[in-house]
């Protein structure tokens, strides 16, 4: 289980669908984007030369795969004056996992040290490196040594969000007297999941919050403790549905990224494909479980939330809007598809309608009607652009949900149920 994954939402404050052989570039041109690097933030401490020369001793353009715009001369503890060089991923054979961006310390054109990647092979499975957005050399943890902070952008290889990119923070630190750099995974994940990825300033602004987070890790607010609270109150949320029970699932989440876990329990089925959901959140004292308000009334059609992926937008106020669909089958000849933006704030779930598609058949003729969130008629083009227009200027993120079959919990021990919930949480946002 990844430690305290909740804390986290990274730099883009910005999915939709699916139930309870990687592609490769064939072009001879590079699939990676280095053109925008000059326009992004490459930050160093005051007094550090932000150049791409080591005294004129080496022509960096001769280095294969080097990203010149993200290569700098810098003084690092234990290494002295070196060149920090960024390199495009290594080319792989067809069928092999894609490589990730690489970083090295150079001296007189020779490699002194290769910084480690996220895994030993420095490969990617479901995404592709796009570009480096920023690099900075700062002392984040105030231990007197320079840390290396990098903002990388990636694009997914599969799915509906393939055109969108996500940013990820990577922080390299030095442990003890060892001069080698390691990825501070806890810090990097914290910054990324908190969406502190717009700039280096975002990262540096998180110092105090991160200290508080570390101080809170006495176990009382940890993931394991919160999962235990959810299981302790299982009588609140575990009950087999009498109807619409084709699917009966649960997912552990942190929809508003406030550090308190939620449990979503949903069942779906019936001739109308109805979904019924309940939301529960660990309370502010971390000693109980509270059911969230929803405003749903008996018989209301609710969003079909049992999906593997949802798109989410984050506005400037830090509110997260999840794009959800509700498919409603009134009869064989009449269906509705309602799209809403779902939020969780102050213990309440709200859904803001964005658009509706009504399909009906009469005398063998299909009739389609489009309306906006207020019920006003709109064109097909306006319907297709409704989500984008509602969140103009924002980029969506894609969040994965770890839906599990709730029926599998029956008869399990307390510890076994915690393990099942942990499996769900580990899939969340992965």
C-alpha cells in the first residue's frame, strides 16, 4: 500500500467509464516535446549559473538524446561543480516497455553518475514521456544540501484521455553522508497527488504543509487506521440490496483530497439501469464514520458512478468536479443520458447538470433532442462542447477507481476486510 496517498493532489487542478501491448511511435521523428522547455520554468538557487556550458569544455549538442534546454551547470553536495543533464528516453525494441526520461551528472563530457528512475529498468507501462516542464535546485527539506526538483509531463498510451497530459513531481535528495541521490517517494507522491505541479513555487509553498503531514504520521490519521474505522462501522454501509443488484460494489477514495478517506457503496441494475449510491467519510476527529448528504430522494435517478475511470476538473478554489453520466432507460423506445459534475464539499455530495441527450423512437424513426443543464434546447455541437465550456481554461485529469465486489466481504474477518479495502484504495488514482 502506498503511504498516505490521500494527501496528495498535484499540479494540475484539473474520466469516464467502465464497470465493477503498448503503442509505439512509428515515425522517425522524436515523439517527445522539447520545444516548449524554453518557455517553462528552469529554476536554480540564487547564485547558481543557469547555463548549458561547463566552461566551454563540452559541446552538449554532441551528446545523444540530451535535452539542451533542461541541462544546467550546478554545484551539488559531494559532487562539486558538475553539469546536470537531462536525456530523452532510450529507444526500445518493439514490444518492450517504453523508456522514461533520464538524468545524469556530467564532468568534462563524461558521466559521473546516473540518477535512478522510478523503477530499476527506468521504464513506463501505460504512459509516455512528453517533456520536462521545470527543473530546480533548492533545499526543500532545509538540511543544508541541495535537492533536485523536477516537473515531468506524461501522456497516456490508451483510453479517451490520450490527448491530455499529466504532470508528476520528482524530488531527488541525499540521505545521511551518502552523496548519491535517491527519489524521495513520499514527498514526490505527496506533491503530485496534491496537484502542486504548476510550478516550482507551488512545490516550495508546500514545506509547512508537508511538515505537518509528516508530524501527523503517528498512525492515528494513517491509511491503515482510517480503513480500520471504516470496517469498525461496517454495520452502517454493508447490506445486500433487494433490487438493482446486478452490481453491488464499493470503492475507497478521497474525492476532495482533504486527507479523510471516503467509502462509496453503490448498486446498479434493473430494467432501467438504475444506480443507487451512498457515500461515507471518516470524520474530522478521525474516530468515526459519517454518511455524506446527497440530496437524493427515493426514486431519483442517480449517476452511474461504478466506472473504472472518471474525468475530474479542479477550479481555482480547489473544488474537484467529477464528470459523471446517468443512463436512464424509461422504456424500449425512450432513453436519457444525463451528464453532471459531481463534487464533495463539507460532507455533501452535489451534482450540477451539464447536458442531457434524449433518444426516442416513433414509428421506426429515431428522434434525438439535446438540452443543457437547465433544460434548454441546444444544438448537437453545443451538446458536445458542454463539458469543455463549463470548465473553460481547465485541463481534466483522469482518476481511476478501485471498485470491488461487496459480496466478497461477507464472512471475512476484520483484518481480511481491511485488506480488501486496502486493495481498493491502492487502485485509486493509480
